[in-house]
């Protein structure tokens, strides 16, 4: 960690930048309620003077890793934490779990998270399926706190080590599975078509790629976007299944979308898989508990967790690591929600 002995105080930074101490503190802690011009001026003074924030760790806090997660209800988040805990124990580190604030199709660290990070003297941060705001990243970089992203929902900073699922491969594998069974009318329900939600857009790309390789045309009426609200997803799925020529199979780009599709099918009197095949993505715990058990494309959670922790520990020891994105292929798990199409 940087030496704080010769670093100027926050009060000195504020005086040199011509701002109040609270404003300088907001910049140092990555708060967003500061004008861009003021932030730039304060950050320039910090860089010029070699400012290092003074952490106030409590007893034993020097071995703490913060793990920021969007909640514990998602099964694969639990698996990520289990893998991180195993690696942390081997390196005599302890984990602190921080829940992010949920937004539309993603989450971000809660207000005051950076302040708490400083107080407990965290030595590294693992972000899991969580957005990393630019202001937070600047603060982490400025205070030399190593951080790694695992499966971010949105675009990750180019200079931040990131590991995520090869979603395009997953979309292609799921589509090829259904084409191999004899389905040709295959629909996709995604959360958004916007490029920032990388998982869904890349699954769609894999879906298109599989169709092109098979010499099949993608019908626009089979491409639906449902957002992140489960009830809206149900309505989108219901409308899809009401088409004059409805699909015989649906790729649902999240566990919630798969559930919404199955509920809509039941409402229409359709049986899965006899009348409609459904393939889901992501959730590890609910896929095999569903009725019928859901065929799904699942992330290689153990590999991603191990990669994230190994990279973070290497950064904490000053070692050079690969920045940018590392992709790990998912696996297609065939269960009971897919079968030959009904003749």
C-alpha cells in the first residue's frame, strides 16, 4: 500500500484546489455530487502532490477483501462466494460482503460504500455482477486498491481485470441444441437490445450465428425484449405465444425470463416440452428445481471465481496481471425442458 507519511492532508488538498474540505472529501471518495470541472481540479492537485488517503483500519482489518454482489438470491452468486472464500482462506484473507443497490438490469455499490471501505482498511475489491461507476473506479485507482470484475452486467473499464462468460458461445450452443432436435421456429426473449447489457446482446449474436451456419433466416417477430420486470416479461412471452405461427422453442436470456416464459405457456395451455421447448441462462440453483427441470446454459462459476481471486491476490502482491476481458466458455446442461418438436 502507498506510504501516507509524506502525503498531504485532505485539508491541504482542499486549500490548494480552492475548495472546501467536504468537497475534497467527496472527490477523494468517488462521490458523484461534484461538478466535472471541480473534480478535475481536485484530482489534478491530488496527482501533483502525491496525495494518499489515510485508511483507518481496525484490528485485523488489513487482510480484508470486499466482495460487492447484487444480492444472495441468485444461485450462482452463492457459488462465486463459495469459491472466493476457499481461495481467501488459503491466502489468510477474510471477506466482507457488500450488497449493491439494484437498478434496471443491474446494480452498483451502495451510497457510503467507499467511506466504509476506507474505514475498515480493505486491501482489495471483487465486484460480482455489479456495475462499477466511473467515480468509484477513479477513487480505487487513486488510492491504489486492487479491484477485479466478475461477470459485470455492463461494459467494463478497459484497464480493469475482468472475467466473464463467453455469452456468444452460450447463445450459439443453445440454438444449435434446438436446431439439432429439429426446431426451426426458435424465438429469443432478451432483457434489452442495448449494447451495454453485454450478456443478452452476445447471446443474440450467437443465436444469429447458429441460424446463419444452418442456412436459416431469423424472423424478426421471434425477437422480443422484455426489460427486467418479471411481470412485463410475462406479458411479452404471452404475446409471443399468441402469434398466428408461434415458436416451437424459446431461448430466455435470464432465469426470470425463463420463468416468465413457462408461466405464459401454462396460461396458454401449452406443455413444456411437449408443446414448447424452453432454454434458460444463468441461474444454477433453480434450473434443476423447475418443473420440468430446465435445460440451461450455465456459467463456469468455479473457474471465474478462482480466476478473479487469483488475479486480485496477484495485484495485491504487486504482480503484473492481464487487464481487459478474459472469457470462459459456459456449459450447456440438457435437462427436461427440451425435446423433439411436436409434429
